[in-house]
């Protein structure tokens, strides 16, 4: 069985056009397509290491900021994730690099250019638009975010939303003690002393603005 390229985009026409173009350009590849972050998780877990590349829409209805990228990087550590978005601000590009994206492709590019970029990423290239030098402190902080496990990421997202341990425990069917253990581990991984400092690091990643992707 060959490699799989997975397209994750909630716009059916965009996703379908990209799927057909990749199949035509790379007939040796299998192309999958889903419309949500949750479905992407299921697909990647099902097909495992065969998923060579995930083409990820930055803004999905069931994902906040880069949360989908973080989850996919945890599930698929040896695969590559290329973000496709209309956004190209310096902060977004910096975060994408820090969190392990292999490429950042613009939706304003012609389909042919995007398909060509897919081939380059599959061969190991790292593709990002030109930008100013990123802030080293920002890069370091968000690399720490990428060390959180999937469970810790869910709890961190709840902390960013302002939820208390008791609320998180009820929402996730955990004991408060378990939540406290996760929070302690999160603080250690993020190298901070309290949850307020953790939220300052996590919020830009998990709460991007709602600019359409």
C-alpha cells in the first residue's frame, strides 16, 4: 500500500478541487479528504504511518487556532503537516513554524502552484512565505506548547476558556485530582509557575482570531 495525502478542509468545493488536482498530478498517491479536525484525528489513527502528508485548513469549525495542528503532530509524529490559509501575518507564520508545520501555503495561489508545493513537501522541502525574523522568545514559548499531550492540550484549552478544575473535571469525566495532576504537568512542561502564566503562553495558539482562512 502506498502513501496517503489527507486533505482537511470544511469547504467541500475547495477540498474536492484540491483532491482531484492532487490525484491527477500524483496518481501513485492515495488521497483522503475530511471536513473537520475530529474526522482528521480518526482518519490518521486508522491509517497510521501511511499518512505521509496532511494538508490542513487553518480555520476549522471544531478547532481553535493551531489546536488541530498540535493534535495531528502528536498522533502523527513522523508525518508532515502543511497548513493552507488565506492568512499570512508574521505572528501566524511564526507560530506555524514553532509548532512543527512543514509548510504554510496560501489559498490565494493558483491550484497548480499548491499542487506543485505538495510534491516538494512530500520530498522533504519546508515551504514558508518570506517574513521578518521571528522573535526567539515567541518561538521558544510555542515550542514548549508543542510538548503537551493530547489530554493536557484539552485541559489547557479549558484553562484558556476560564474554566476551574471542578468544571474541567465534570466536562471531561475526570476527578479533580486528575485534573490537578495534569495542570501541574502542564506548568512544568511550559516552564511557568502558575496557570496565569501558562494561559499567556497558550492563548495566542489556542485562540487565534476569527479571520476566515
